């Protein structure tokens, strides 16, 4: 019995000892925490000052950033926002017509559509090039070359990637407005000449502007523009060219037009009246036929040119869209030299003297 009683007392003392140790540990923790909290009345003054300086500095940096965005760079971001919301599409001015001496039309225009590529976002352009190439039937290499040729232009200036859009091209563009908002239809006035190369060398032809002409134009010409390349088209290009306008539309996030802004109308080129007589020109064309040679008819009283024919001659309507490199090479390599204007560029033996003595 004594042994059992002693064992119980030992266990009770051990239990009291553990409780005492636990109480002392809790007390020690409380003293430690109270020590630091007690020092909060003295030490945090420096800490609060440092934290306050840091907060003030961060607020100052934020204010400077807001001031830079709202004041210094406001114009730049406003232009970016406008370009995201407002789309500028050029309005191509029609070239002036050519009339004969009696007012009959020799050269005029017909409406057509070209495909325009918007280059506001270069990353999107690069991403959608394969789909554009497949949908419009343009080789990927050709698209990359056109982008390379327009590298000196500003990104927001669109370029013509296909001068003559077919019905399939129009359907592709309209059906992919949401996923390819980079394509736009541009109405143009294509040059129309009389068929069969009629008066081809005299009237000349138009063609796509070259890189050298773009650089020398001081921003007047863009890739895809058409200018006079030979004959009257080239000689009086500034008169026939006209001044392009600009159409501004408001678009949504997928590039769909939702509103229109005031449009700057295009100024058509001036028409010119030639001394050519249509009837005499037609007679000269038929008389020369398929033979190589030239016919020139002058009015001896005034020196006016009434007819000018040179055969063989290319059809200038082929140049009104875009001549491929292969076609251009064939014309230059043709032994019949159809690009040579025999009326003014060829050398002919003189059949008689230039002057006569009269008594």
C-alpha cells in the first residue's frame, strides 16, 4: 500500500512539474513579446521615418509617370488611339482623258478595285501573310518583296498588294473581316485605251511607280501608284495625274466600319485635247497593217501632228494593271522591238533632199 501511495505522489509531482515548466515558458514568451512591444515607443521613430520616405518616393515616381503620360506624351498616345479607332483610306484621283482635235475620246478610265494592305501592326501583318497569300492567290515571296519595297514608308500608310481584285478576292476579304482586318478594298480608276494598240506609241502607257520615282517624289507617290511611263502619258503626267483625296472611317475592334468622318475629295486630273484626227489616225493604222514601219501626218500650215503610227506596237491596256517580269522580259527580247517608237526613235534613209530651190 505504501508503495502504491508513493508512486501516485511521484506521478502527481511530475505532472505539477511539467505544468510549472509550461507556465514558465509561456511567461518567458510574454516577457519577450512585451519587451519588443515595450520598445515600440522608442525605436520605431526611425523605422517610421524610413518607411514614410519610401512611400513618398514611390508616390512621387508614380506622379512623375502620370505627368509624363498625360502631358509630355499625350499627343503621341492620342495619335496611336486615333489610328486604332480611325482608318484613313486614300481616294485615288482619276487621270484626265485624252481627246482628239474634234473632242472624241481617245483615252479614258473605268472603275476597278485594288486590294489594300494596312500595315499599322507589323506583328499582325507578319502573322497573317500566309493566309493572305493563299486567299488572294499571291505568292508569299511576292508579298514579302512588296513589304520590303515599302520599308521606308511609315507603318500607318497602306500599300496596294493586288492592283486588280477579282470577285473571288472581294468575297475572301468580306468573309474574313473579323479574323484578317488588315485588308481593305480601294476603288481606283483604271486606264482604258482603244483596242488593238491604236495610237499606242503616241498616247504612251501608264505603269506602277518605281522605287526611284518614289524617293524623288518627296512623299507624293506611294507603292502601287500608277504614273505615265511613255508618250503623252509621261510628258503630261503632272497635268493628267490629279490630286488624291482621303476617306476617314471609324472602325471597331474587328476592323468593321461603324461611322464615317468628313472625306477629303479627290481632284481629278485635267483632260487634254490633242491635234490627232481620229479618222486620219485610223486610216494610217489600217494602211500600215501588220508591216513594220511608221506613218506620220502633219499639217503643213501649222506643223500640227494629225496622225502618228508605229508598228508593231504593244497594247497599252496590258500595262494598265501590272505587267509581270516575264511579260516585260518578252517585250524587251522580242526581235520585232514593239517598244520602239519608229516614228521618232528609228533611223530611216532619206528618200529625197530636205530643201528644194524654187524659181
